[in-house]
């Protein structure tokens, strides 16, 4: 029995990983054990490694737990109890007596097909418009999603949101669902990831439930399909979906898609489906700017009851590349580390926690940033650096620039040469070596270079 519960927990981890990413799973869920299931009271008992994890998971991921464990245990109203491991041990007998006949995969599929009714499910209540930070990278997508939630089926139909991973597409789809929950209680909203749609469709064929499958989608007012690129090369699914789309569209039902690319660029998708996807409004989400990243970090911290000092927010936003999911993972690691080790949340601690995972890379810092800092320090201009001037001060500033470009950005001699208009790469090589040597020989000079380096990195 316990093995089966472990299996269910593993399956839960798998699902959650897809939804919130492996960092969150590693940090919060991996160390929890699923101890027992009481099928009469529909209660699942979880044992967290400590109180901190329990509190965090309760305040941040309760909905996620209810949603997916509810599905895995095949119930719509699941109770979740956290117990210490000794309690779990003592009560194990009862547990086993009451345990569900854990669902075999086949049975689970069958019931999930038969259980097609809870149309309002699957919406993650943390992903709201309120918790979505608007920046120049996503304002259009945000506005379009909001408009769609206000006037379903009337404005932009279908709405198609595309963009790279971790940039808020899924969040926006759920936000539409959440908003409708508040404002339009009767609207039947279904969020479905495309890969689940595919699995559901396959299950429907296997168990001869196509009829129910089609009925389920016929009765929806708002259909939110996430990651439609998963339909790629699934011809039969595409065919089935095409009809569902047409029937909803013709009855003015709202359809919203997300995808990692523009419809036309999704490979292995039938042309007629592509043209449907392109027939409404297409908006993109792009990488956030530094300011937006900082605002997101602050908002996320606030939502979990933490106050994030400005310097840490700035540091985290500048070292983590623009994937918001990773940004969130970094924040969680920092706050978890501080809480678990009972230490104050300081910049130093944040640097320590993030040091191993994130190195500044070219995407965050560029040649101009380096040139700017060097010019400030040596009282020169970018034009001086690129000029032929051999004045002592300018030459030194130029060499320092070359050194930092190599050292901080890992740029190639060619790239550095091109930027500073030096055709001969050996000049660059010579400069880098010279500065290295000067650092070794002169303490003060070394401190100056370190100062510039840390301004760049922090
Ligand atoms: P995608 O579906 O584009 O891969 P998600 O919607 O899953 O990305 O977003 C990844 C994480 O980043 C989620 O936790 C989400 O809440 C968060 N996120 C993304 N964009 C924003 C934003 N603008 N404001 C607040 N949180 C955001
Ligand atoms: Mg997504």
C-alpha cells in the first residue's frame, strides 16, 4: 500500500514539476512524504520535513495540492492534513484499512474520462491578474487577456499568446479563469494543457468514450488551451480539436491559446488549424526588463509575506536571466535558505545562495556596461576608448576595458577587438595579460579592478 502511495506521490511530483518547475519541486515537495489516505473522510496525510516547509507549502501551494491530489485520488473535495512522522507511524494501520484501491493507470484514465464534469476545475488560484506584474514586455498580452475575461467571445477570438518559457503565458490563462470565477460565476471555464488534451483524447479512443469527450468540450464557454505546440504531429488529435474549435467558435465561445512560438512557426501543425489560430488576436510576451524583474520579485515576496530588501531584489534580478520561473526559484532559494538556517536576509547571503547557479552572462551585461564603468573610473569617453589615442590614461582605460570584457563576460578576443576597433587581436591578448599582471603586482590597482568588477556583477 505504502508503495502505491509513494507511486501516487511520485506522479504528483511529476505533474507539479511540469506546472511550477523542478526547482520548486526540489525545494518544497521532494522532502514531503505521502503517508496515508483515508478514503472515507477523503483525507490525505502528508509528512513534511519540518514546520517551515509545512507553513510555506500551506500558504503557497495548497491549491496546487488539492487540485492534483484530488485528481489522483479521484475526488473533487480532498482534505489535506500535515502530520509529523510519529503520528503517521502510529496511525498507519487505520490508514491501510481505509486506503483507496489505488487506481491503476487504466482505471484512472477511465474515471478521468467518465468524470468529465467539473468544468470549473483546474484553475490555479494563485495565478491572478492581481498577482501579475505588468511591464513593457507583457502589457499587451495582459491587456488582451483582461479584455477577453471582461467580454468573453466578443472581442478577440481566439486570443493567441506566445513567447518563451517562464514568461507568464500559463499565468495569464489562469488569470482569465480566476477573473471569470469572480465576475461571471456561471461561465463554464476549462483550462487544459495541450498535452493533457492529447492524453485525454487517446484515453477516450481507447475506452470508447469519444462521445463524452466531445460533449465535455461542447458545453464550455471559455476554453483555455495551454502550450498548443504539443499538438505538433498529433494528426488525429488535431482533427478532433479542429471540430471542437469550430463548434465553439461558431457559437461565440471564447478560446484562448498559448504557445512557445507564433502559430505559423509551430511545426507539424495542419495548415487549416494554423489559420484558425491566426484568425483572432496574436500577442506575445517577451523577456522582462530589469525593472520588471525587480517588481516581480518584490510582488512575489510580498505575496508570501516576506519583505525583500532593495539590494537583494536588484542583485537577484540582475544575475538571473530573464526567465521569470527561474527568478521565482532564486527568490525561493534565498528565503528558504535564510529561514531554514535562521539567518537574516542579507545581500551577502543572497550572493552566497545564488553564486553557484548563476553567473553573469552576456545577456545581462554587455560591452557598453563595462565601457561605461571604466570611463567613469578613468574620466574618459567611449569615443576615447575606440580612438587611436595613445595617451597614458586612455591606453590604460582601454586595456582595463579589454580585461574586464574577457574576465567578466568571457568575450572572445575577436569580439573585444571589434568593439574597440582594434584589428589586431594580439593587442587585446597583450592588454588582458598586462592587466592581470598589474593586478598581481599592485594591491591598489587590484582593488580598483575588483571594485569595477563588483559594480558590474552586483
Ligand atoms: P510560461 O507559461 O510562459 O512558461 P508561467 O506562466 O508558468 O510561464 O510563469 C512562470 C512563473 O513566473 C509563474 O510562477 C508565474 O506566476 C510567474 N510570472 C510570469 N510572469 C509574471 C508576471 N508578469 N508577474 C508575476 N509573476 C509572473
Ligand atoms: Mg506555461
